[in-house]
C-alpha cells in the first residue's frame, strides 16, 4: 500500500510509535508532529530568533514552549501573564561540544538567556507573574563528557531557589556519536546514574519533585543507516587524488557546515 506520508512525516510517525515525545525548533515541525498524531503535551517547542507571532501560535496549539530571549519573554508576559505555563532557555556560559560551530552554551553564543542576566529575567517574571515551570539548557552537540551535564545541573541548582514553580529541568541533548573508527560515544548508563544522583539531591534540597528531560535527537538516528554514493571521476594531481562522486552538499552538508567527520569505506571496487 502506498503511504500518503512524506519522509519527514514518516520519521515523526516512527518516533511517536516508539513512545517518545518530540522536540521541535519551528512551528512547522510542531504542525507535522500534530499531523502524525502526537499529543500536544508530548511536544516541546524551543525556538531561537523567531517572531513573537510564532510563539503565540505555539500557545494556541497547547504545546510545551521554551522562550530563549528576554524580549520575547517580556512580550509573552504582557500577553499571557500567568495563564500559560512556560519554560525558559538559559545560556550557562559553558563551552562544550565537538567544535565551536556546534557549541551553543558558551559566553558568545546567541542561544538562550545568559545566566548573568538572572536579575533581568526575574524582573520580567515578577512583573507579569509568569508561570515558569521549566528551565532548559543545551550546551552543544557531540558531547562525550558526562561532567558537562553535571555542570548544567550545577547551574540549575544555582537558579532553583529563584523559581519555586519549576518542575522540569531540561538538559538538552548533544550526546556524542562515534563517527571515527575506535571512537567512543557518550556513556549513557553513566550519564543516567550521575544525573539521577543530582536530581535526587536537588529534589530533596528544594523540597519538591523535579523531573529531568533530555533531547537525544540526532543520537537516535545517526547510526541508523548508510549514505551510499558512486565515484564518477578520479583526478590525480601530484600527491593528491580527488574522487568526484555522484552526490554533494545537497545530500550531506555536515562536513563542510560543521567540520564534521564521516568515515568513508570503499565496499565495491570495479576495475577495467
């Protein structure tokens, strides 16, 4: 039977059928998630540099919303007051990730509200009595060290006394995927064990149950298939041999865009 779903819709349907919630960064991704049957309470929307109109649309869809700028938080408070529970994305000023291009939590990053602007954040929250129920941190991609997530937990701990309505601590994602031979990924069992310890400690310290969220995203699919191409042309120029293949940046932009490494294997060699 021919499917009526697009490739993007099919991927979301697979995630839904696996019992996972879904993380979205645009309103159209949210609409796709709703289209394939996700419950609004299982959809998280964390945006960056979007117009406030898109945030308002997300609210009408009754999903979980994270806001990552003081300006949009001010607009949100003026419009919704304490009538809609919301999360805020914090920039923790932590440098982490495979390289600078995929590091999002350092002190020069555009993502999130800087932790150094806590006073301004609290002023807006108190002015409108905004119901902040989630604190969110995402430090980057390709993070192998479990200690980075524990650093995020320490930032959460420093903030929780200021936000008595917070119930969820969102650690973001960025788990390391082993791309090169003999490379190791994030130790998920160790991560779970260490985060459980700090979550129990913080729940006891602040006298309320706290839930940890993660956004594994790419980690779930990075080793789920192969990218196969064919060599069209070989060019020898001194010590360099160029292989011209029947694909390009349109199919795999990560090596150029993010300085990402993808291992290449020749699995069929034809000679004439």
